C-alpha cells in the first residue's frame, strides 16, 4: 500500500478544518453542532457524519464502534493470518481517525499474535488512545510490540483466574470475572467505563468483533469491502448459526465510497450498561453466557 496522498486544495482545507473541530469535540470543549461539514463533498460529508455519531452522547456514557476491512468473499486475512493490505489507504486513514477520536482501541489476541500492531495514530493529526488487548487465556508472549512500547499505555484484559502478574512488559494486566470460562464483552465494557473510557474502537479481528456484535455491544459497525476475492482464509464475521433467513440481521447501511473500497456503515442498537452506581454489582454478578446470539435483543436501529 502506498502512503496516503496528502489532500490538497480547498477540499483538503475543509477536511482539515472539520477534522480539527472533531478532535476538539472529542478531547476538548468543542460543540458537535458547530463542526463545519458544509464545505465537504457528499462522500466526505457522509464519512464525517459517522465520526459525529461516534462523538454523540449516549444514555450510559459509552460509544462502541467496530471496523473490519474485508474482501468481497468476507475474509479479513489468509489462512496463515496475513492481512496487509486488504483495503486501501483511504480506509487506513479512516481507521486512524477512529483511533484518534477514541479513548481506547481494543484488539483480540489473534490480531496481536499475527500482526504485532502498534495501534497508534500516525496517518492523521490527533492523540493515540489507550491500547487494550483482549487475551482472556493469556496466550500472548511479552515480545509483542504493544508490551514493549511504553506510550501510549497498554492494558491487557484477561480472565481473573489467569492473572498471574500485574504487568506484562510495559502493559498493565487486569483480570476480569468470567463465567464458564468466557469473558463477556459487557464485562469488558463495564471495566473500561469504570476507568473513564467513553469511546471504544474495536479494531479486530473477526472473532472479537463478532463477539461484541453477538453480545449487542456495538453502536455501529464499519465494514469496509475491498474489490478482492481471497477465496479462503479467516472470516470477518462469524455468528451463532440460524435456521431461517428471517433470523438474519438485515441492515440498512449507509454506503460510502472510500477510494477503491466501499464502506458499509451500519448503525446498531447497543444494549446499554446499567447506571454507574450498579456497575460494581454488574461486574461481580456477571450472568452466564447465553448459548448463542440472543436474537430477541433489538440489535438494529429501525
Ligand atoms: N482486515 C481487518 O480489518 C483485520 C483487523 C484485525 C485483524 N485482522 C486479522 O485477523 C486475524 C486475527 O483475527 P481473529 O478473528 O483470528 O482473532 P482476534 O479476534 O484478533 O482474536 C481472537 C482471540 O481473542 C480471544 N477472544 C476474543 N474474544 C473473546 C471472547 N469474547 N472470549 C474469549 N476469548 C476471546 C480468543 O483468544 P483465545 O484463543 O486465547 O481464547 C480468540 O482466539 C489476523 O490474521 C489479523 O491479521 C484483520
């Protein structure tokens, strides 16, 4: 993938101005209503509206969005875990913007094992968020870059019964209650909110995003589809099996052109967390996992 080309001309100035205001809304005292989207082209307007959604207030003070870059046949990596690069530079800029707006970026153990990512913001102006690694069984070794790089901080989440130390390299290790060996996404969200995280970006991989989706823990899913057929490899989304098409999650996405790729922006209805006071109870009293996706839960916006 070539490095992102610098946008030039009046459109680039509008983008820079809108981006600066969004950053001020995310990390300063900016007012979302004053973010200037008028000068942007139609695709950029729709893209920037997704950032505005991410910054909008929510009943429980949290926003959670996930992103996957997939091929036409729904793969995010080869069988051997190679995934650079499926989508193009515009999607990478988009992901870096989501990182910069977030308080924390979370990835699963598989992604850290295969990609050894840094998860910092490099392609756009903006701060790098807290890095969160979801490794319930503590199968990652300390040689990963996230555990050697001191800034920004890294938090490793695992099952409480697997926490055998307070730190892994430069990362803090935090054990969380698991039921039946499963660390539920809602428990993760409650723990992160208790640490002051308001906006979480779930950056992959497929298994982690699928678990957050199945648990009703996403406000939005950004699925970027590249015109590419891999034909085998790791799946983007895998949810519990259904018997009939009526049970499928039918979406009404916003479709946004991102260079050669198509971004499907799907707004979802997240199951919000209980009020802050009830948080400790919720974490101590985590319910056993449901056998499959609870499809009675209204996951989608009408
Ligand atoms: N194209 C993209 O957008 C994109 C983005 C990120 C990564 N990737 C690629 O995706 C691949 C990795 O994805 P992946 O789906 O295989 O793995 P992943 O989602 O990164 O991590 C999955 C692992 O995390 C743990 N885990 C996640 N959620 C859990 C839960 N709720 N409860 C218990 N454990 C949980 C499990 O570890 P245990 O096995 O220890 O239980 C599981 O094996 C890599 O090849 C990477 O390159 C692609």
